[in-house]
C-alpha cells in the first residue's frame, strides 16, 4: 500500500515540476482543464433525492400510520 502512495506522490511531484516549467497561459489552460475534469467527476458522483425513495419503509410496515400521526399531533398541544 505504501508503494502506491509513494508512487502517487512521486507522480504528482513530477507533474508539478512540469507545470512549473510552463508559461502563465499554459498553466491557466492546465488549471481550466483540471477544473472541468473535476466538475464532470462531481456531477457523476452527485446523489439525487429520488435515490432515497423507499429508504426506511420497513420501519412503517407494522405501524398504524393514522395512530402515529394522531399521537404526534397530540404531542404538539
């Protein structure tokens, strides 16, 4: 596992050295491309509210919903 971390950090250092050698416009281009890549990754990893549909439904299978709601409303008074 350590070799992967070392290998990864070595690659990052090498990439940073390469970026250091670029002129400002090329650095901005690299930055823009990285930002775009991250945005695409974040969109793929987003959860949607509809993904929660049915979550916890087993909690309600043996419960009288109307009695539960009435009990909750009584607690408000």
